[in-house]
C-alpha cells in the first residue's frame, strides 16, 4: 500500500534528472515534469471511487491483485521510457493501477479480521506504510544519486511481484454477494470528473501560481460535476454511491473530520521542509531528519493506539480522534513561535551536518514535531477503524475509496487556499521590511518566491528580509492549519456519539 503513496513523492527527487536526460518533442520539459507528478496524483484520485465500487462487486482480492500487477507493469514502462511523452502516459496509467490498490487494502483487512482485532490490524498497516514513507525518500534519493532516475520506478517491480504472489496465495476472496444491480458507469464518470478535475486543477494551479487557464477549466469542470453528483445519485435506480451510506452518523463524521485533519497535515508537511531549507538554511538531509520523529511516532504508537481504540469501541475512537487533532494543533501552534534567527543545521553550508542538532532545533522544532507526530499517531488507526466499522461490510471497498477521495481533494484544496493567504502575507511583510523591493512587479515576485531564498542577485539585506517575511508567512500557515485540525477534533467529539450504533443497517 505504501508504494502507491510513496510514488507520489519519491519521484520529486528524480524530476531534475528526468528533465535533463529525457528528450521531449510534443510537450515542454517543465510541463512534462508537472504531468509526471500532478497527472499521476489526479488520475489516482479520480478513479478511487470507481475502483472501490468495482472491488466490492467483482472481488476485492481480484481488483487488488490487478492493481498490483498493473502498478508493476507501468512502473517498468516508466523506468524504461525513451522520452518524456511516454513517461507521462506511463505515469497516468500507473495512477490508474494505484487507484485499484488503495481501497482494496483496507477492505481486505476489514473482511479478514474480526471486529475486535481490526484496530490493531489497522495500526500495523499504518505502521508498515509509515515505515516505507519514512525510509523511501531517503533510500530513493541515494539510489537516484548513485544509479540514476530510472531506478526510482524499476525498484517497484520486484517488491510488487512479491506482494502479488503473497496476495494470491494468502488472501481470501470476498465480494458483495447482494450486488445484482447494474453497474453505474455514468455515476463513475461524473465522480471521476469531480474528484479528478478538482484534484488536478488545484495541484496544477498551485504549481503555476494560479496563472494557468487549464487549471481553472479543470476546477470549473470538477465543481460542476461535484454539484451534479449527489443529484444524479438520488435519481439513479442503482447508484454508484448509495446516499444512504451518509445516514450513518459515524461515516459522515469521519469523512468530515478527514477533510479538515488531513488538510492540516498536508499544509504542515508541504511547508515545513521548504521553510527550513529556504528561510533558515537547513540542508535537505537535516530538514528530513528534523521531521523524522513524526514517522517514528507513527511506526511505534499506531499498533498500540489501534488496539486500545478498537477495544473501547466508539468511545475509544472518540477520545483519540479528539485528543489526536488537539495535539497536532498544539504542535502547529508551537511552530508559530519559530524565530527567523533560529540557527540553521548545519551552522554553515561548508560544514557537514552534525548528528547532534543545535540547541535551536531542540527548542524551536523538536517539541512541535513530537506533538504533531504523537497527535497523528492517535488519529490514523482509530479513524480508519471507525470508518470501516460505520457502514455495512458489503460496502467496505466503496467506503474506503470515498474517504481516500475526500482526503485527496481536501488536501490540495485547503492547501491552495492557505497558499494564497501565505503568499499575500509574505509580500506584504517583504514590502514593509525591504521598501526597495517592488513586490508589485511580476519579475520581482518571481525572483522572491515565498519560503524560498531569493534568486541570485539579491543583496544580503534583501536575503535577510525575505527570510523574515517567509517566517511570518509560515507562522500564518501553521496557525490556519491548527484551526483546520481543531475543527476536525470538534467534529469528532460532537459527531461520534458513543450511544449511537456503529453501523447503518442499509446502503
């Protein structure tokens, strides 16, 4: 499961080399690099709901195995691509294969384990995928530097081949035995347009600083499809997504909480590494090490928290899904005190990164990262367990897919809104600190990107002013992210009533 999420990030390490090594005749290099990342993520998000419904109808192991095989084949295509155009097409197909895998993992766990065992099972799943996410970019960066960018894709093939063999040998098949209705292909198309359009539009818009027509057209198409989707589902005799699923208070609550909590998570992970390297002068390795405790918390705490929450049922989930976002919010608020004078790690670019960080890292960064890491560890397994227990098991694939789709749309959507506010704050502070910098000029804005160091040519005073303005903008982003996860905590507290039944009785 972790490979699907990992491939959305590890390829970023290889993008510079891809741009240098691969010829491009139809599309430009920069545009091709954009599609290698955003195209993959958009297709993955767009097809999630379709894939979840297919897994319930035609067999969860079958669809999951098809996803494993497809992801391995398309990874090979990516790794052997002779030009940028073929790499882009292969990445789009890889996203489609990934969509077949994502909802299948959680639905297979749901079908395999008894209800009292699922909390720990989901915790172990979270721990394993977090471990891969933790070591993957580090190992991937080493492999790309030492062997080449193609290894970032080819390394998937033997891992997925092994996973396919294990799946076929040891996973029992399960499906919705009551699925006798016609499959809703029209609903699948509208859902794909809604999720894919919004996801692609927001990702592309952010990458092009909201000056791209294609991004706005994609957002418009996604918005229209999103508004039309529930109307269509209410009128279809055999809807792709039975609206009765949302009569489950817990299912609706978990999806709303996911939207806000994972939005805050996305904002923190998106901006922390950038500001550490761009404004404070950390090396890439030191910036990665600074957030390492988050992954360690997920790996070590998730199984135990999943066990406790699963044992205590809805009451346990309610406690953890309120406490966890509360701790995440506390960590985000701690980041709002990060000073522009915080010592970089290492202290100068000429020094190797010491294993012992400076005092500023221990006081300014580590407490926030630990609070955030413990908080997210309190969230993932209880959220997943409650989600999968809130609907009939016959819809486990669909339910998982809906939650994943909401997270994948909510993360870039909320992130884009925060970026607009962050950018405005940065240029306002930059103009106040450095009056000689004309922040109304497009050329100057391109030379002074938020959270990043200025382009070559800036004076030392302007570099210092940009760093201070970046820290102020970062403080705003962390404060807004804290509000988002706080809303998620409130939704969980008021929505997960312990006296309500855990499941809806009908789809």
